[in-house]
């Protein structure tokens, strides 16, 4: 097939997706507008508008599912590609076809249950608007259909027929064998958890199946072949996992990160810190860490943080003698450090899943990030002992003042977010709405402005990224439910609560589990799968929810940046345009600094609770 012919289906899909992209952008605007109207009505006029939450909930699920289709077309669903790239070229094509057919099998299996679920929800009316819930949950069926259409079109035109037919035979053969032997599988009891929710999920990860579909395949295979539970349960759990109003802040903070990057607000903060600290030894390293700390409090996105800061600082750091591998190592671990700084999307999701106060997590996260910041700064100072400072001059107070004046409107944002949510003045969702509107207005007036085309592109990009994140939440929720209902949680709880050493042993096990799963599953999926299991055990042992949350999130973030598997590590290398092989050796001292900070955080609960 010629290159031109291979691109034809992609262009066709792009044209077909234009209406979905427009609807997604419109839905995001509706959500932000409705939330802002609700905030104004509640806090200024003291007249809550009760139906706004229902409009937002309906729009949110449609945004999520349309976003999953857009993400499918853009190949933005999170996957682990390391193992696939390590395979011989001869079998990569077949394994890729196998992954595509597996995803298609999952989507096909869900369409009928999704339709039945929508039909049954017709009798459930919304309290305020009094409309059937079918209007909202139909998004699940249509979103799956859209993803399936995109997937089939792409696979039929870009994958060789030989590989596609071979993959179909393998997937259908395995499914038929499991169905014929389902009576024997049911008799295996808890071993089915190992077979479907561990081994099958791991094989899918290795094959390059996106993480959301790995969890979905594991859950639906377990329920279909090893239980008598109807598959509609998976749709119900996906609905519940994706529809929490707390999660509405996720796409809004993703959009905020896009605005921050597009307007140059993040660069203004970096320039101010550089004028203040750039003249001292290791000053640019401090600026990098400080910028990540502050900017993370605006965008809530590690990728956005790194993409904003690296281009602004790396040229000057190179001039001072910093090696590219050391800069990437500091960037990656600095991003891991900053992910507890509000408005961290991870903290919002954890609060939603584990039932922990988001305001408490936001307050504690700043202190915990400071502990890790100090650990990295000490190492950075030692690493910069031979830094070239010959032509570096202290910036004048005039330059510092001018940089502060430019950065001040951007610097207000993180303090607005932290104080409003941490002080209980407003919810994370309400604050995210105000923050994104503030950023757009300030960006338009003071930072060069945003064209309508750019705003539209950011809205569509936000829909795609949010859809990819929220689909993981949905399928992970289904998988977590399957694990919980199997009874394995009770056995695990008994084992962990009776470990010799009590709390200390449990904390060590927690750190090891989340370090490993942070490498493999990017973080959010690890929280979604394990939070419902681990938090009740922690509570039994008397561990404070906020303290345990900080240990979990910190360990997970460190795992995310750990080579050779950590996804965040490869993202940082790509942003810095440096070979992962070159950075791999340089990053370990920084990883060890973070682990030292993690041990301190785990051993001293006061650090996590002092700000409460």
C-alpha cells in the first residue's frame, strides 16, 4: 500500500469527526458557562440554581465519550509501547493487529449492554429537569460505536489482511475456548482474578493495548467467562466511574493548562524566577524546580508543566555547563515532585475514588511538595558545584520589578486555587471554572491574546485528553468492582493487617506496590484499582487518610518517572529531545533523592497533617 493510500482513511475519519469535535467544544463551553452561572448565582445572589448540576452532568458524560472517540483518532489513549518496540520487527505487525482486534472485541461486547442500559434508564427521571436519564447515558453506547467505527476503518486500511485475519482467529479462538470452558473456569474461584485481571491485563499491556481497554477487557472477560453477572454491570460501573461531578474539574484544569501554555503565562513566571535566582550557583536548577512548583499549581498537568518550562530554561542551563541528561533528569523528577501541588488532577481523582477531602489533600499537597523540593534542591546544588558562572550577573532591581509586574497576574492563579479550595470557600470544580475564565481574560488582555481558532483547537484537544483520562476511570472502576466482588479484598485485607511490623510493614508494602504500578500504569489507573482496596486497610490500621494519600501519590509519581518503564520518564526525554538511554543513568540520583523524601513523608505523619 502506498503512503498516499494509507493516509486516505485517516483523512476520511478526520472529515467525519469534524461534527464530533465541534459538539465536544460546544459541550465544554456549556459546562464552563453553566458552572460560572451557578457560582455567580450562589455566591453573589445567594440563589442556587438546582438544575445546573443536571445539565453539567449530562454534558459531561457526552463530552467524555465523544472525547474518547477523538482520542482514538488522534492515538492519544495512554498505552505502554516499550515492550512492543522491543519485539522483533517480524512480529510487531501481528501483535499490533492483535491489539486492535482485542480493542474491537471489547467495544463490540459493550454495545448491546450499553443499549439495554440506556433503555432501562428511561424510567429514571432527573429530580429538577424531570427528563429521562437515557438522554445522558446514551453517550456510552454512541461513544463506543464511534470508537469502533474509527478503529475498524483504520485497521481495515492500514493493517495487512494476513495479520488482521490471524489476529481475528486468535481472539475468536481464545474467546470461544473460554466460553466453552466457562463452567470449569467458574470452579476455579479466586484463581480467575489472577487469570483475567492480572495475566490477561498484563498481556494486553505488553501488546500495546491502551490502558483503559486493558482494564475493560480484563473486567468484561472475567464477568463473561468466570461469573454469571450480566455485562450491563460493566456499563453501570463505567457510568459511575466517569460521571462524578467532582471529576468535572478534570477537563477544565486540562483546558487551563492549554491556556497557560498558549498565552505564555507560564513563561512569565519562569522569567521572573530566573531574574530573582539566576545569578547564584545552581540558580537555574532552583528556577526549574520553583517554576514546576508554581506552574503545577495552575495547570494540574505534568506534561503541560514540562513543555512550558523546558524551552524557557534549557538554553541558559546548557550555556552554564549543565549536561542535557542532567537537565532532563531534574525536569522529570521535578515534575514528579510537583504533582502533589494543587490543582493536581491526581489528587482530585483520588479524593473522588477514596472518599478523602479534596480540600485537605490540596492543603497537605503543598507541604509534601516542599519536602520533595528541598530534597531535589540539595542534590541539584551539589551537582552544580562546577557550574560555569563567569559571565553571569545579578539582575538589577528594575529588571526584577519589571519581570514581577509581567508575571504578577499569572502568579495570582495558584494562590487563588489553593486558598479557595483549601479554605473551603469553593469546590475544586467551581474554582477551576473561575481560574480558566480568569486565565483566558488575562491572557487576552496582557499576554498576547488568543485567536478564535486557537481557542477552538484547545477545546477539542481538552476533549480528547479528558476523554482518554475519563475512559481509564470508567474501565478501572469496573475492574475494581470485579476485584471487590470476588472476595479477594477480604483475603488481602486480612493478610496486610496481620503483617509483622503492623503499620511500618504496611507502609513499606504500599510504597513498593505504588512504585511498581506507577511505572506500569501511569498513576491514575493504579489509584483507581487499588484505592478502594488499600484505603479501608489503612483506616483499620489507624493511618490518617491524608497521610496515606500523600504516601500513595508520592510513590506513584516517583514510579512514573522511573526507568526503564516509567511513562513520564519517556515524555520528559521527548520534551528535552534527548535519548532515554543517555538520561537513564543520570536520573537515578534524583530518583533516590525523591525516595529519601518519600521515606521521611511516610515516617512523619505530621508533615501531611500540619496544614489541616
